């Protein structure tokens, strides 16, 4: 359960309370985001390792997460061509 932390408003000077997640809740949320990223990229073995860690912590693996179907044959594209488009002559060399 998130902790209630009192904070003072700079503008009004009043005191309000905000909810701050406990370290355990923050870790579980981070693991769920990591698992979702693995599932999106089709890395099922890594996602299962993270799910095992979530179970070890006593957290629900699927809470708030929807499993997405992704094709397993995603090809990565290279944004830059590795070879030059045109060769230039060196200074003083004649072809």
C-alpha cells in the first residue's frame, strides 16, 4: 500500500498528502514494465525469467498488463548505410 507523505504547497502554504509507492511496489512496477517490453519484442524466455522473479516477490504477474501478440520474425532495419555512396579520389592520385 502506498505511503501517505505530507507535503507543503509552495503557493498556498497548506499541507497536502501524496501517495508514494513503497520500494517493493516500485520494484514490482519496474519488473512489470520490463516484462511487457520483452513480450513486445518477442523475447519470451526473458519475459519468463522476469515473471519468475515477480512470483518470487509474491506479486501477480499479469496485474494491469495485457499480453500482446507480436510476430517473432521482426527484422531490424539499419537507419544508416555502412558504405559510402560515392568514392572520392585521393589528393594527388590519378585514376
